C-alpha cells in the first residue's frame, strides 16, 4: 500500500508595498508574504479533485486585499487576520503565514526626515510566523540575516584533539555570525512592535557584552537573556553560522599580525543551532 | 527555569574535488559536504565546556581525508564512512552527513571524451543524506534544482471561488517547476548509483508522461510511481514550486496568442509539498 | 558649464518563453532580453521632455509581440528584427538588443524524446548582442557561464618573485574557469545556429586539447583557434576567472596527496581578459 | 594575421578585514579589493612567457600586507598605495584598484557604542577606483546598491504611443531604484572621507527633494547638483534601474486602491544610464 502521509501547499514570495499617506508624511511597509495550508487536501493529490483546493492565486489576492484593510498595525496582526481568514474554510486545519518585513527609513534632508522619500537598509530582516489551528494561534517573531562581529572576548579552547585535528586553541579570535533568531510568544495578543524592539535590543546587547568561549555558549547566553528579560517569550531558536575570519600570515612579508588583518571566508562555515525554552517548574 | 531543548552543530559548505587519475583518463568528483552532530553537548552551551566539542575544523579535515580514502564508490558510501566515524565518538548520538554532488562530464573532442578535461553542467544536483545513530543508519537520496516543464497536458479546474478569486479555470496551461525530490531507502547497503539513476529516470519519465490536473496530483503520481517501481525506496518527499508562466495578452497588438508566448515569473510562486510512503499493509 | 556626455536607456530582464506547437512535438525557446537605445534623448534629461522617450514598457511589449512573429529562426534574427524596429524611430541612433538563450531539452521517455516535456540544463548560456546603427548592424554571439576544468597539462612557472610572492611554481595544477567568450561576426547575415555550434565546439575542444602554461596563453590559443577555423568571426573577447583549486595538505593525517584532493575556492579569484582580432594584413 | 588587441589581468574578490585596536575601542574595516594590470604582457599570451606576469597570488598578498601598513586613512589612499606599488614594476602601464567598503557600526549597549562589537548594515556600499598610469592617477568614488524610493512627486507623461504602447500616463507613480553613482575627482589628493560623505548626502537629499518627470531627469538633476555643489567632482556617472511597483487592482474585491497597495517587481526593469560632466567653458 502507498499512502500520502503529509502535505501542504500555498503561495510563497508574495511581494507587496503599502504606502499609508498622511498629512505629516507617508508610512511605508514592504513585505514578502508566504501562506501555506494543511487540511483535507488528500483528494487533490490522489483523485485530481480540486474541490477543496483554494487556489494559490486566491491566496495572493487575499494578501493584497488584506494589506489594504489589515495592515495598520504590526506584521503579526496582519498575519493573524490572514491565518484566521483561511482557517475559516472548513477544509483547512492549519494556516501558516510567514512575513518578512524589509526595512526602509525616511531620507534625511537638512536633518529632517523627508515625508515622501525613503532609503532601504538597516541590519537584518524582521520576520513573523503566525500559525492558526482550531486549537489556537501561535505567534513567532524574530530576525534573519543580522550580521554581527565581536573583535575580542571570543575564545575556543579545550576541545578534543584527534588524528584530524589541526586547529590551534585560541584565547582571542574574531567571531562573526549571521544571526537567525526566532522566538515564540506565549500569547497571540501583544504589543508586538514594542516587544520585538525590546527583544532585538536584548539580543544585540548581550551579543556585544558577553565573553564567548564558543558559539554554543553564545547561543545559550543570548537565548537565556531573552527568556529572563522578556516574559512574553516562551522559547527561542537560534541558528548561527560561524563565519570564520582567519588571521593572515604576514611574516613572509616581514610584518607582524597581532590580531589585525583577517581574511573572511564563507566556505566552509560552522553551523550551530539550538533551542532554549522556559519550563513550568 | 530555562532549559536547552535541542541543539546540533557542525560544518557546512565543505567544498572538495577529487581527481582519480587512471590510465584511461581521470575521474572527477565535485562535492559540497555538510556534517552535523547531536549528542552530549549541553555542557558546551551552558558551562562553556568544550571537552566534548569536536571542532568543526576537525570535521572539515576529516571530510578531506576521507575523500582520499573512502570516495571510490557512491556518495552514500563516503557519507556513511563519515557518519560512522563521528558516531564512534562516545558523546555523539546522531551524525548526519549531507552531500551534494555537482555534475561534470568529459569534454568531447572529435566525438571522443577528453581524458583530462571536463565541463560542468547537467540537470540538477544529486544529493544524499546519511544519518547514523546507534540504532542504525538511514540513507536518503534525491535531486535538487531539476527544472522541468510540461507544455501541454496540464490543467487546473474545479477549485473553489470566493471574493478573492480571479484566476480563470484552464484546461491547458504551461506547468514548470524546480523539483526537489528526496527518497528514503529501506537499506543502507545498496547499489546506490544504479538505484539513483533508475529512480531519477522514473521521476522524469512520469513527469513527462502523466496528465496533470494539479501540481498536487503530479506529486502523488510521481511519488507513487517511484514506490511502485523501486522496492528499495520506502518514502518520497517532494517540494515543487509552481513557476508560473503567464500567457501574454497580445490582442492590443493585433496578434492572437494561442498558448504560444508566455512570460515566466518567480515571484510569487506556488509551493506544493507532500510525502508519499509505502505502508506495511 | 555642466553637460550630458553620454546616455542610454532601455528595458532589461524581459523574460519570455515561446512554445511552437507542431505535429511532431513542441519546440521551446526561453529567453531573457534586454533592449537599450541611444539617440536624441537629451531633452528628456535636461528639460523633462518625454516626447522622444519610447517607454521601456513599450519595448517589453514589442519584445513579446516580435516573439510571436520573428522567433522562428536563430536568436540573432529575432534580435535584428527588434533592433531594426527601434532604429526606424527617427530619434534613435543606436539600438542594442542583448539576448540570453536558456537551454532546455526534451525529456527522454523510454529512450525517445517526449514531445511536450522538457528539462532545463546544459552547459552555460548562449548569448547574442545585435547592435543596429544607421551605418550598419553588428552581430556578436557567444557563451556565458561555461564552467570547465583541466585536471592536468596546466602549469604556471617562471613568474617574477618579490617580497610579496609566496606562490610556488607548479608544473601540474588543476585549472578551472567559467568562460565568457563573445565573438563578433563579419556579417549580419549568417547561418547563426550552425556557426554558433561550430565555434562553441572549437572553444571546448581547444580548451581540452592544449597545454596551458598560463590562463593568458589559454585565452590566446582558444581565441586564435576560433579565428583560424571560422572565417565568419572577426574578433573574440574572453573573460576567464581563475577558479583556484588548492591541493589539500593531508600530511598531518598521514596521507599523501599527489594531485588528488583539492578544495575549490571562489574568493579571491584571478581574472584574465583579452581580445584577439583578425587584421587585414 | 591574428593579433592581441587588448588584455588585462588581476585578482578579484580579495576579502579582508582590518581591526585597529585602540584604548577607546576597535575600528573595523571590511573591504573587497580587485586589482588589475595592463602593460607589457603580450608574451604571456602569445609565447607562454611568464617573465613579466606578476602572479595574482602576489597581488592578493600585497593587498593583505598593505592593509597592515596603508589602511589608516580613506579607502582611496590605500588604493593609491597599491596602484603606485604595481605601477613601479617596469612592465606595468596601468594599475587599477577597485575597492568596496562594507559598512559596520558599533552595536549600541545601553545607548553607548560597544568598543568591540559590531553589526553590519547601512544603505549601500561605498566604492572607490584608483587608476594609476605614468601620466597620473585618477580617483573615482561612489556608491552601489543604494535602494531608494519616492512615494509621490514622480510622473511619467507625454511619451510617444505606437502599436505596442499600452502603458498609461501617470502623474503620480511610485519610483524606486537601486542607485549606482560613480563620480570622478579632479585631484588624487583630497579629504576623501569628507567629500564622499558630502556628495552622498547631496545625492540622497536631491533624490528626496526633486519632482521627477522621468528617471532620465532624475539622473540629470542629481548629477548636476553634485557638480554644482562639489567642486572636487568633475564627472558623475549614474546607472538607475527602474524597479517598477505596479498598483494592484483591488476592484474585483470591492476595494479602492488610491496609490496605496503596490506589487514590487524586478523582472523586467527599466535601466537608465547617463554621464554628466563639468566642462571648461
């Protein structure tokens, strides 16, 4: 016997920009949205029966229409409206909405923000994932692609050595990483923008402040700080590549290199992931 | 209380090329390898204790060294040797080795393959993932980035219509997708190269042959065919973006467009995923 | 005084697919087109006067419409039709059409090509640039992104050594590159598909055959062979990155590495460019 | 006769990070450097004679060594030191050094910049190109990948209409672009950091302030303002893609869309380029 054991489908990479025009200037939202549904869709696979298959084109249209009507507040509220909408279809058991928010800021002209001109930039992307089921709604928020570096207070010592070990121990290496951090909120009703900003600040401040004996410890220290300082957060998952920066050997050129000139590399790279959670006890 | 609930780490994007030099010409292997370990690594996170932390640099070195000694056969055998090696360390519970094989072929000179010159190309990338645990070894194989298109015999009809539905029903659309298909073998000891080639052929032939009422059905039909024809395979997971090709409206220019001129798009795209499995019954 | 000294504009990244449906199966063309115009457009810059500015949206529409009417033959004929069309506008002095042709082939089913199913792939991209002026039309053709490798018969010796030189001389290195080769035809009326195929074969065969003392020599040898063997070609320009493959030091692991295990790198890379031309004499 | 008509070679994508460690905190420089040489290199092509061929590996080493000794000041001074160094070799006629500077800033902790922790970000990349010849040195500076948007005061009207024109005239479109702007200085000895910052500010302020009847005019207005306000600049070249944002038709869903919800696209895109220069008169 052959059976379908898991399936989901949806629309990804829905790009949209919303300009809210006001007397004091425009507000800009720039999003990439992905919507995925799970539920009673087996007949579409096994029988070619599309009766239950909400077209992914319809999902795209809904994302556009809801951007008009439901995007005055945080990403999470917009995502929740979309998730609730699709969950109202009887065939849907799980509706997942993932949103990336791209950062723009007003261009400064003579020190004042221009009301109608923007420059894209900033550090990393804000993300939110809203998962609606009939049992309730889960909201995750986080950041992607925040590239950070510690120029000191990072070590890596005491690791085991075998036939294939050539890495030297170091008390003072350069540590760089591109942070993906996703945290789960305990409630679907929060002041999401404020909490996001606060958690992001904690993440960056702790990254800057702590002494790192390994990327593993850095994840734990940052994750623990987020849970300690932000009651709204239940769990944090982090994925940290170790973007190695190798000290260049300048001795052949008669030069010393005391932790000064590095060559950054991307291949290969370490990859460290962990999830830290608040428990009941 | 705050606790670590999951963690793993390793080295990703290890690039290596192996040239096996023979009297009748060279053989070329070009791989990207990722190694990840799970096990007794909590102290590295919570106590900064690296006693158990096999350096990811050591993993890289091991991948290079084993390329010398264990890469005469299929990717899967090389991956298994690496997984077994790391699993032999007492702190390791799970060792996962993911390998991408990049395709090169001999350049033809006067119709004959040059012994020592190659051109990179082909359709998609071969992948293998070997997961070693103390309970046994699982081998998955598959392809990524195989871009295929059906120019006819693809329809999408009978889907529900609501306020946000504007998509027309169609009996004859162009269907294009970039296939990711990963299948799990029932045994870690197979003639992996032969089985891979056979499954890949089935995948492409069935894609070409079948009538598609939806991408969902296409996944089912391809997955089912793989399970029907290849006893070695227990399960197939496929992820198929729907790379929309929209018929261009040429009427303003006085031209008819009967399924002839399309504009391909990548944003947004449908995304359909499913897993099909052989069951005991 | 401030003056406009050069300007051009157009539409880039126009994506289109054409399916020619025939009794023996479909034929697929997949193109990315860019159109650029130069001419009497200064007033658009300096006076905001768009009287002469053919909208880039119109260029896109024209590319689609001409795909219907002018794409039965080679890329170059389609590009020339577009260039001639835009050159007919009195304000246009130069119309440049650049076309990339993406390769698809029929999927084989039971050894026979499926009439209506295709897989994308192949080695590199075919390109053509047609430049129309009132003085005449120039046609360039070529390839991009053809990744090739020689596993032997490549050396690099006899280069100068100074304070900053650490590279060892080598008689037998691995040479890999991603070829961009663009050749200019002497006539705008040729059997473009046949000549393209023949020149591409020469390029690959000579790459495979020659002994390389440097990438510089390789460019010369390939370019010269193209000019020697193909009278239709007047000039060849090549850009060859040197995609370094470094021999891995396996001695710490007790292993020899006689030109066997390499690590490919992309940063940094050499970059060698040259143009070779037929002269009157 | 076949001849070599142009050739150059060098090393590209040299990545380096310099950490200058000071009592008040570290300073971080993150560069991607490319070096290219022209001169008496024909024998390397035609005769396989490497006597004059400074190895690109040597160029890389020199870039690292000079990062130690010549990178206390602006990018341009470092680039000039490299160009002068290579120009001192008798076979070199032209030495071109292109530098991209990647932006990092100190992470704020409690409102104060951390001395030794940084986050990468900002808007666009700073670039500099130093071209040394025996006749003198030319310095160009600029920005790449600065993505900006005007949410109003951008129009496109009065363009010609033909058979293939379907674009409507508009008084109020959204204009977005990714600016590449490269300006040439009149002297190789300037306070490069200060001038760069001032020119960049002009570019952004004028983009924000002006009324745009076309991207063509925007280039002219920005280029002219840079030349008007900055005597150090002789010439400005700009390349502006027109990153179209299309107003979504929400009428099928019973919603109005008065310049509010847009879908951003990247394919196809307009591409407008022009050079504006100061003339003697």
